[in-house]
C-alpha cells in the first residue's frame, strides 16, 4: 500500500517536473502538500475566471455608465454656468436698481428745489401784482385830481378846462436798483474790504463745491462697498454650493481618477499616433533606401556608360585636334594669300582714291563752270527782260506814231477838202 502510494506520488511529481529525491517516510506529507497544491491551483483558476468575468462586467458597466458620466459632467458645467449668469444678472440688476434709485433721489431733490423756486416766484409775482395794483390805484387817483383843471382869468372869471390826459415822452428807463444793492453799496465804499469780501465769497464757494464733491464721492464709495460685499457674499454662497455638490456627488478621488484616466488615454492615443507616424516614416525611409540602392546601381551603369563615352570623346578630340592642326595650316596659307590680296587691294584702293580725288577735282571745276553758266544765264535773262521792256516801249511809240500819222492824214484830208 505504501509502495503504491509512493509510486503514484512519484509519477505525479515527475509529471509536474519535480524530480528531486523523495523518501518513503515523507510520502504522506508530500501527498498532503500535493493535494493542497492541486486545490490551490484550481482555486486560482476559478478566481481568475471570476476576475475576468467581473472585469468584463465592470467594463460593460463602465461603458454603459460613461455616457451618463459625460452627461452628468455636462449638466454640472451647464448648471454652474447658469448659476454664474444668474449671479451676474443679479449684480447687474442690483446695480441698475441702485442707479435708478440714485437718479430718482436726484430728480426728487431737483423737483423739491424747483417747487421751492416756484413758490418763491409765485410769492414774488403776488407781491409784484399787489405793488402794481397799488401803483395803478395811486396813478388813477393822481389822474382824477389832474383831470379837472380850473384856469382863473385876470377879469376874475374862472374857466374850467375839459378833461385831458397827460402825455409823457420817456427817452430812457431808470437804472435798476434794489434794496440789496443799496445795502451792499453801503459796505463797499472801501476797496480793500470789497476785495476781502470777494475773496472770502470765492473761497467759500470753492470749499462748498469741494465739500459737495467729497460727499458725492463718499456716497459712491459706500454704494460700491455695499455692492462688493454683496458680490463677495454671492461668491461665497456659490463656492459653498459647489462644495456641497461635490460632496453629494461623486467622490473627489473618483473624479481625479477619471481625470487621470482621461489624460492617460489621451497620452496613449497621442503615443499611438506618434508610433504610427514613426512606422510610416520608417517605411518611407526603407523605400528611399531601396530607391537609392537601385539608383546607385543605375548610377554605376551610367558611370560605365559615361566612361565609355568619355573614351570615345577623347578619340574624337584627338581626331579633331588633327583636323584643327590641318585647318590651322590651311588657315595660315589662306591668311598669307589674303595678306597678298590685301596688299594688292590696298594698292588698287590707293589708285582708286587717286582717281576719285581727280574726279572730285573735275567735279568741283564742273560745279564752278556750272555756277558761272548760271550767272551768265541770269545776266542774259536780265538783259532779255530789259530788251523786252525796250521792245514794249518801241511798240507803244510805234502805235503813237501811227495814231499821229492817222490824225495828220485826216487833217490833210480836211485841209484839201476845204
């Protein structure tokens, strides 16, 4: 029985790779340990299966919960924005209400001042009306006294003048003067006192203006402080609300974990993009290397072709040099012949120049002769014109002679007839 257990344990250990020495006395312990190992291995497999299953369930749950998380974050953000807008709207409305209240108080003060001025003007109008009525009554009384005038003549008779109205021509009005001016003029006889009073009045007005400005600034600062205190209170309430919202919602470490996970996902995505880009760049570089290797082979073949062409060109250059030498010799011969021809042409050119010079002299002489002929023709033309004039004169003289001859013949005929 013990040998069979030993054999079974030994086989199992060999199957598992445990080939160390095993004593018969330690078989029960090894069997117990082996059983625990098998049980632990099975438990580990079951735990891994359950863990994978739970991981899948967790992934599914997270995938299902992700839209709600994003919607929740979006709603929280929108809610916060709405709260901020509401706070700003409250602040703007409070500021507007305060400005309207300040404008209302200002209008009330102005209205009270206008009412006071109106009351003063009404009293002044009533006083002026009363004074005017008294003056009207006084004027009417004076007019009644002056309406009935009695004139006493030297004879002791009294004659009553009919009712008449007095007429006054006013060329200018009286200077305006009141009691205040008269009372002030009583104190302004001294120029020094008048200057001191003017300076004091100006200083009082300036200080009163500064005092009013300081009062207005103080009121504005108080209103500003109240507004700022209310804004701070609203900010504190908003911070407290956001804190309660954070406490009542998801835990802070969960939000931070999601944030880190999102950032890590973004980093992984960015790294994947970089890896793809690097792989594409490696592929492009490999293509370029292949193309460069093929291009290098082509360049080698081109170099060989060019070397062969170079050798052919060298041969052609040698042939061309020979032809060039022959052409230079031919050119020298042609140049010598051309020099000889040029010398002959120069001599012929000199002869032609001499002949041309002689021809120019002959042309000049002919021009002079032509000029002389032209002058002779002009002189002959003048003589011909003078001869024509003389001819005209002779013709007129001949006509006169014929007329005279006719008259003489008529006279002779008359004489013979008588």
